C-alpha cells in the first residue's frame, strides 16, 4: 500500500509560519514583560497540541491566554481557568459514571451479603474518586511541589475542622465491617425530649445513618455516636423480639380460665410466632385486680409493636365478655372522721330530708 502526502500550498505554509511566528513572538514578549511561572503545565501542552491542529483555534486560545493576572511568581490566565474548569467537570463526570458502573457490577454479585455489598460500594466509590482525581492532576500536569504549603494547611484542617467528618467516615466503615449495625436492623432511638422509640435503619451514609420510625420521623445519627454510645439493636443476632401485654382481672373470676383465654387471644394474632410459644405470667396482686403479663414473640419488629398489642387486647376483650371475666376498675374506700363540723353537716342533711318528706306528705 502506497501512502502519498500532499504538499501544502505555498500560501498556506506562509500563513501558518506567520501565525506560528506571531504566537512565539507574543509568548516571548509576555515572558520578557512578566517573569512568571505557570503551575499548570498541562494548559500549555493543550494549547500547543491545539495550535498544531488548527491555527484559528490557536489564535482564540492565544487571545484567552493574553487576559490574565499575576499573583507573586505565578500567572493565571483566562485560558488556564477555562482548562481547569473543563478538567474538573471531566473528573466529576468520570467519577460519577465510574461509581455507577461499579455499583451496578457489585449488585450482580449475589454472593455478597447486603452489608458486604454496601461496604464494597463505599470502598469502590472512594477508589474511583481517587483514580479520577489523579487523572485530572495528570491532565493538568500540576507541579505537586506547589501544593506543599496547601497540603500542610489541609492536614491542619483535617486535624481540627474535619476531625469529626473523617471520624464518622471511619466509624461507618468499621460498623459495616463488624456487621454490628446494618441496613434493615431495628434499633431503639431517643428524640430530643428523651422519649425512646424504635426505628429501622434505612441507610448508612458517609457521615450518619438514617433511622426511620413508625410515624415516618427520620433520625440522622452520626456514625461516631454508634461507636461510642450504647445501642439497643433488636435484630443483631436474631430477629425474634419478645413483647409484653399487661392484663388485669377481677379477684372474683376464675384465674385458670382467664389464663386460657389470654393464651387464645395471643395465638389468634397472625404476627405472633408459634415457636417460641406465648406464655402467661402472673406478675402481682394489685390493689383492684390480679395482674398478668402476656409474653409473645414476633419476628418483624419493623412492622410495629403497638399494633400487635392492640390486636391481642381487642381479641381478649371479646373473649372476656363471652366468658363473664370481669376487668376491674380502680376502687377506693373513703373513711370520714367524726368531728363537730361533720356532725353539723349530718344534722343539716337529716333536717333537709325530713322537711322534704313532710312536704311530700302534705301534697
């Protein structure tokens, strides 16, 4: 195969030479006028590569490069800023697309548990972002020695201002590695008033975990707090949760029949497990009732606990009504001490009753 090269026309060659000489002269003049260094060598390399391909674009770039400012010994031009913006946009797009592709690949790996998959996604995201940033630095050909002071300031910022942020990041990874906290777990949380409730972990983020309660309140708890403070995890080693339902019956009722009806009410609830079976405990002899506690087990605490207790009590109410089991209400005996004022009150009441009876006799 024979390759032939066309010889450029003389006019085109002279025009290109003149433009090249003009660009070189302008660059030499700018260097003589301001003795400055450009930390972004990649911008100059891109400009030279574009100038070899198109003289028109080279002239536009030269015009952009002519507008600039000098800070110390460093010169920043409009062309440099434009290149930096484009490279940053490229790095962001590359990192986002790479992260999504990596996450999609990890989701296809069915051997990983949800916790391992989440941990792998976080580590992969960090690796992709680090790789994209290194590519951006390589494209700009940044002289890393220029960042010596900046790196020291950044280290101080991490040590003081960003200490909690990095602490939460590391704490989140540790929680995922030891699997003590994972998405889907049900944990006990407290609101600002100190009222404790339970919620399900929906997401473990870089800074905090998201816990959603039954009333759709979402708590954002820093990862570091879960590492330091005590956490009540209802589904750490087992998803079985035992709940208690308090019931009081009258002293005059048949206790054995009442216990039988309590077991029947607990077993009638669909969410109550057959194994372990429900059990009935007599807790105390109260002031007005004999108090029992129904112990029953459920496996889905994220679906709520109060609704199970309500269903058991509703069924038990019907069973008690059918079998004449009384649910007592508080009763109190009042003792009145005799004194002069009390005797006067009794006399006045008796006189009033006597007058009323006389009036009725006349009628």
